[in-house]
């Protein structure tokens, strides 16, 4: 019978611990996701360069793409 007596007296504390654990896990996931998205946004800056369709692709461009 001691188990049942103990359950009611500690129920609220256990629920608060569970909720705190759940919120901590969600915050970690959100931080991880935001870090990943930030990294992807930084790496997409190089991909934003689009070739102009009106300009022909020259041998110089193919051999040295950093030159503009």
C-alpha cells in the first residue's frame, strides 16, 4: 500500500520533471535545426550566382571560373 500512497504525493513533482525534460529536448532540437539552417543559408551564397544566358560560355570561363 505504500506505493499508492507515495504515487499521489509525488505525482505533481514527476509531471513537472517530465514537462521540463520535454521542453529541454524541444529547445535542443530547435537550436540544432536553427544551426543547420544557418549553415545552409551561408553555403547557398555561392550557389546564387547564375550564368547569364545571353553571354556565351568561353574557354577562359571554363578554365578559370573565379575570374569575372
